[in-house]
C-alpha cells in the first residue's frame, strides 16, 4: 500500500504548479488535506488534493489540470500527515511548485485576483465582495463536497457549479509583464530556478523550470511572498503563448511556448519542454505519428509550426473540420498559425491555442488517483 500511495503522490505532484499560465484554480493545501468527509479517512491526508484535482478536471472537461497551491508553513511539520507526505510537501516547496506562507488565506485571494482564477475553498467569502467584486461572480468561489462519484462543487456565494475564470487584474497584468529577482539566495520562486532545498535530489530530472508566480504586493511594492523581501526588476518577461493538445475531443494537456525554446511535439520527443502524446494514442495513431512530429516556435509573437515527421501533418484554418479546407503541411515545411488555426498530426489529434480550444468529449479524463488504495477512496455514507 505504501508503494501505491507513493505512486499517486507522484501523479499529484505533476498537477501542482505556480505557473500563472497553466494553473486553473487556487487552493489552500492546509485546508484541503483536512476535508475528512471526502473519504472518511484519517484527519489529514495529502491524497485529498488528488481527489479535488480530479473533480476539477471532470468539471472543466480537461486532462492534466494543475492547481496553484498555497501552503501554510505549519504543514511542513504537521504530525497528522505521514513522514512521506511531509517530505513530499517540502520537496514541492523546495522546487517552487507551491508557495509556503504564514497567512495562506490572504495570498490565496490575492493570487486569484491577480490571475483571474477560481478559488476552491469551504470558507464563506461573502464579506469580501466589496474588496474583491469577483467573489460574487458565478463559479469564482466553489466548495468541494462529497458526491456519488467523487467530490463535486457547490457555491456558497455567486452561484454556479462550474469553475469560472475572469480577467487578470490590472496589477496582475503589470506584474506578469516583468521578471523579478529575490535577494534571498536560492529562492525557489524568484531566484532563477528552484530545487535548492534539502529535497532537491528527489525532484523529477526532466522537470521544466516553471514560470515565475505573481509577486505579492506590500505597500504597493512587488515582494517575495515566501521571504517577505522586496523584489528587484529583472527585465521584461519573454513573450509566451499557451497551447493545448486535444485528442479524441478531450483537451489532454496545456503547455507554454516562449521565444526562448522551441517545443517538440510527437509520440515520444526529446528535449526541453517536449510534449509526449504516446500515452493517449491508439495503435493506429502511434504508427502514424512520429517520435518528434512537429516543432513549435514563437517568433516575434507569431506561432510557427514546422513538420519534422515522416508522414506529414495538416492545418485546420480557423479550426474548421471541413476536409476541403484542410491544408497539407508536408515534412520539413513551416507555417505561421493564424488565430484559431489547429495543427492536425492525425485525425482527432490536434494542437492549437488553448484559449480557442475546448473539450467536446463525453468521457472522463484520466484520474491522478488511479493508483490510490481503495480505502483512501472510501466515500462516507449518505
């Protein structure tokens, strides 16, 4: 059972991040782990984060959905967690995958405001509508509660059951246009890369460094939320586009394309930030799609696709599925993607801008809890 729990914790690790382009909701981890009625188990369990992530993934109809987790500092030594769970949370902190703070509640709301993300919490935030008007909008504040097939969401304020995003606040737009540097040596969030802590050697070797989170604002000054130190401006943030992969009608993965590195996409490509599709492909698609099928680049704000395959690709202008409008992209040829264009590696396997791509599949996304012991998934009697 211990091995099974370790496997599911590894899967959950792939769904936590502080990347403002990829996170889909904000959570207070110290609150989540104590939602005992989700599984009827022990007082605190890190597996409950996986249950909430699965619920979020089901609700928005996407696979590989990450959350932005804020961690109360006391959680790093919480005796209600197992020693392995505490080690995992510390490693996440060392790698900059989560924020560790003394006041996570305030920061959770600040991040949601800066990034326009929904908040998953059981706290009633009715009294904060004056400070954060979006709290009253449908789907911006949702509480995970037990349901027949796992957690479901209800709204304490604002109504709605589907998590909804909003626009980034003006402060968020301004902060995210710059890179920041923390004076604290080895800062995992604003120090030029995480992994400097005691558990750095346990991190996944192929992890791509995450984009910086938004700084916190103290008396109007950009500040490191973990160390409380004022940040220095390190220059403009590189341009970026958020792209997504849709396979069989389901959005399987989002990824960030910047001007600094091209991104290879294929059955099993290699290189920094490579997007691997093999796990989601059927046998026929695996035979057609090359190990590295296309290469994506961001050049002066334009997304450029180059076919690097054996069998070629296609472009769907404006996302049209009409066969007479499909444009063939022969091997080794490049093309600038217009707004709404999709690259089709194989019928039903498409890549495009995430903002213009949604799921139309009716089946359930893959669960991060697939390896969890049965007892950890027990639901309380209704």
